[in-house]
């Protein structure tokens, strides 16, 4: 491919060249008188330039001796040894210097010499391979002896073959050295291949564009040649012999000067076929003692002859005449004709001829770029047409294959959808079933359907965890439901123990087989029922010998069903335990209630008789009593009445728990009931007590449907509690109407109730911590009974209190309660709260 010059540049270059020829012709006429001087100056200039080139070549060769010189200086150090200390250095040196093929060391060793050679390392290891050899003596005529005796950098050429003037196969650059403190003679050398040496030399010579040819010689052997013809021809133009084997070439080498310049005529091997003599320069290379021969063709020097000057003038004149014709022909050749050919090729390609040859694709200008683009388009279109043809032939087969794949995928999706639908229905059905036995039997059916199994069984662990009980199985094996096995036997025992599923391909030969439960089962799979990480049972499914074995998807599906029902099974077990516990609690509560009702009834009757008789004795019906006896009787009567109140409270609690509390509700005048309650409360205040009972009661109060005796009991209970817990201050009873309710408010300035104990005081037999600290007597039944009685009337009771400031109790009674009270529900709720 030619250089990438555009057409415009070529036209400009053509004009410049023709104009330059005219100018050169004119200059030559002027310089004709000074042609000899110019020629001498040219020869001197060429000689000096080639001398500089020789020095650069010698400098390049001299640099090649630096590695062995560096190694020699390092080996002169007595503290170093070649192998361990320099191995890595030599390896890195050979990797960094690509032209070094081998490095060698020769040093005295014992009574002889040791030769150590390092070859170029492999790129993967980066460590130079090492070889060692030992010799007793060094032959005097060997290059080793010559190198050590030279006392300087020594060059040695290794010749391969017997061809005259053949280049050496490799070169050795050796540096003699003194080894250690003894000063014994040693040697360091590197080996460079002939190809690398030629590349180093030619890389320097290639930058010199003056000489037509270069030769670098080691004696009479060619080290490097640049620009030489390799085949010799005779005067008729026929090939005669190769250059290196030619006798003429040998004689020519002998005739060359050691240094300086000379001329050679057309009979010399390098006369370039010209009748004029060629100019030759020779220079020594001091480092390697080689010679560099530079040969210049006659055209490199200006010919001072008159014929040359006349020829140049004629060319200049003719050039002016043919300038127009040359430009026209150039444009026609470079542009018009190629574009016409490319246009014709585009038409052929457009008509479908993909084999049409496109010309001018090797050109480097715009026409070549256009031709290559058209050629690339032709190849792409041909490739596209080929692929379309191939696709057309295979389309039907691919459509059939794709259709088959889609059918398989659709069938797989339908099967999965069917399984998911069945699984969803199963989950809904199982979750909605609250009877454990029914749910487990449904689970057996779904497992058989989803896993296409002929057998399924469900096992649950007993409470002690040592046995498994069969709780559900297939209909034909229901006669073994309830069978108990150790929790370590069978598939069920195994999966419960390891807490993960397992499959058995041949159950009949399995070591843990339980044959008396399912002797026909051949394939088996089992998974545990896990709840909170603990096994509570297992699910086992089986198939016959003709059915396929269970696979991982089957085990995963069974495990999903097991995880779904495990919480349900465990909740059902816990619910059964809870029901059993509740039945026991209800039985105990019923026994307690009957006992309290019986014992309180039996105690109250004789206690009333005792109170009445002591009261008769106190007033003197049975005879005169002294003042001391009367005080004793008063104490006894108060204690008996306190015991009677306790018995009445216990009897009320037992009635409420039994749902037998009856209220006698009727319209009641509230004011007399309140006054009577205040009188009873004032009687409870000790004499000289710093506690005052105050009341705020409207005179006009409506009649309210209530059980007056029970509301008096509630009001008196709140007032008596206020008296007990108030050491000094005021106790207020306020009664007022709030919308459709009659509200009673009892407030005091007593010790108060902590917020944490607000709800606890309404629990039976519960008392505040302050009451226990102060030693205030009480059973803890007054407030619970009072709240129950208020709520039985359809009202509410609340409390507000601050420790150290007092308490406020409020309860309300509806003035117009609903006509139909759900008394039974109220009694049941109260009884449930008591329990």
C-alpha cells in the first residue's frame, strides 16, 4: 500500500517538484565553474558524517560491555560470592537487557576453575537457569586464556559453518578481573546473538540516509550489511552467485583501505551498475576492532560535467512545457478513472453481484479509502445475505423447537399452578379447622394428593418426649391409630431426632424400618413438625415399589405443609391443656364458693344469737351489771359485729361468684337513706377525734330506682374507709345530679393511695401498702363488693388520689335505667371478674 497522500497533496507536490527542477537547473549553471570544489566539499562532508556514524555504532557496541564490567567490579568485592549474592542481580539484568543471551563467570576454584553460566530466564519464573562446570586447566589457545591475558575488554566471535565471510553465530564480550583478596585471575563475559548484534548495529545505521550501503566487518567476516544486493549478476543481467560467496567480493574486501576514502569503478561488486565510480569510506570501531564500510552511489555526488548541466537545463525547459499535460494526466489517472471504476462496482453490488472485484483498495489516498469502504460493505452484505439464507433454511426447525419448549414450559407452569392452587386450598382448609383430629386427617389427604403418595401418617410426641403416637393415617390403616413407638425408631423418630427431613429410596431394606405399621411402603419421605425450633411430631409419606422415588421438591413441599400445620397442632395441644386447666379451676372455684356459702350461713345464725344475748345482758334484762361488765360486753358486741360484717362480706362474695346475688331495686327516697348512713358513719368516729364529717346534700332529690340497703352498704363502706385512713382533717360527702345520673362523692384528707395500687384495691383480699404499714384492720373485700354492687345497678365507680393529700371516690347510679336489665349477664361478668 502506498503512502497515505491525498490527491490535493500529490498535485501540489507535482508542481513543486517540477518547479524545483527548473530552479536546480539554474543553480547548476551558476555553480558549474565551482563543481570541483563542491565535489571535494561533498566528499569531506560525507566522510565526516560517516565518521560520526561509526562513532555512534562504536558507542552502541561499547555500551554492550557495561554489564560484564559491572559484574566484574562486583565480583572484585571479597565479601560477595557469585551464586547466592549475584543470582537475583544477574536475573534482573538479563530481564532488563533483552540482547543478553547468556552470562558466564570463570573463577579459580580449589585446584582448578569453576565455570558458572546463566541462561535467559523464562518470563514466568523470572529466575535465570544456572549451570556449573569445573575444569582443571585452561587451554592456552582458548579464548578464555586470551581474554584473561588481554587485560582489557575482549571480543570473541563464535563462527557457525564454513561459508566464507559468514557472520558469526554469536559474540562474546569478556572482562578479565581479579577475584577476592588473593588477586587470582577470573573472567566475566556475556554472549550476544548475531541477530541481536545486527539489530543494534543496523538500528544506528538506519538513521543515516546518505550512504547507499553499509558494511560492518570483523576481519573479513560480515557483521552487518545494510542496502547490499545479496545476488551477483553478470553484465547480461543473469544471476551469477551470492554476494558473500563471490570471489569478486573477496577481492574487493582485500582492496578496501584500512581507513580513509577511495573510489571503485563499475567492475567492483558494489558499483550499482553505473559506469561512474562509487565513493567508499572506511572507519575503525575502537571498541570491537571492527571496520565500517560506507558506499555511496554516484548519484549521491553532483557530477560537474557539462553534459549534466545541459541535461538539467533541458529538463527544466521541457518541464515547463509538459507541466500542463502532466497535471491533466495525473488528475485523470488519480481521480477520474478510479472514481468511474468504483461507481461501476457500486452499481454491480447494488444489482446483487457480491463477487464483483473492486479495484484500487491498496491505494493510501481518499480513493483507496472509498474503495476499501465499498469492499467492506460488499463483504458485510454478502455475509448478511448468507446468514439470511441460513436463517431461512433453519427457521422452520427453530420454530418447531421453540414451540416444543414453550409447550413444556406451559405444562410445567400449569403443573406448578395446580400444585400451588391445591396447596393454597389446603392451607385455607387446614387453618380454618379447629378440631385437631379432623385437621390432621385432612392433612393426610392433602399430602397424598400433592405428593402422589399411597400412604401418609402423622405422629405426635407425648408430653414426656419419649414416645411417638400415631394420630392420623390413610383410611385403610386407621385400625393402628393410637399406636405408640419409641421416639428414636422409624423414619418419624429419625426426623424428630435430627430436626430435618429425609428420604429413603428403598424402605424395605432400610435399617430403621417398622414393618408392622406399613409393610407395603417402598419409597419413603419424612419431615419433622417443628414449633419454636423444637420437634413436636413428624409427617411420613410413602409410595409403592413401582412409583418413582421421592425427590428434593417432594421433601420441600412436605416440609412446607408440616411448617403450616405445626403451629396449629401446637396451639390445639395448648388449647386442650388450657381447657383442662380451666375445668379444674372452675371446679375448684365452685367448691370454694359452695364452702363459703355454707360456712358463712352456718356461722351467721349462731353469731346473731350471741350478739342479741350479749346486748340483752348489757342493758340488764338478765340482771344488774356493773360498769366494768358493761364495757366488757360492749367490746365483745363490737367484735362480734365485726365478725358478722366479715361473714356477710364473705357471703356476698360467694353469692356474686356463684351468680346468685339478688338486688331488690325499687324507687327509693334517697335523702333518708343518706342521713341514716351519715349517722352510722358519725358513730364510727372516736370521741375527741380531730376528724370532721361534712355533707353537701341537696334537699330536693328525685326518687331513684335502687336497692337502698346495698347502696347504703356501699356509701357506708366508703365513709368508714375514709375514717380509718384520715388521722385529722375533714371527710366530705357530696351528692348531686349529673345529667341522668345521681353521683355520690366521698373525699378525705387522709394518707392517699399510690398510683401503682389504684386498680389493685378493687381486687378481692387486696389492701394498700399504707394500710399494712399503719396496722389498719380490714379484709380487702369492701371496695370490690362496693364496685360490684354499683355496676350491678348500671353505674360506675372511680377513684382519684395523691399520696399525703387524700382520696376522692365517686360512684353514680342512673336515675332512669333501662326497663329490661340484663341481670344475668351482669352477675356472670361480676362472677368472672371475681375469679
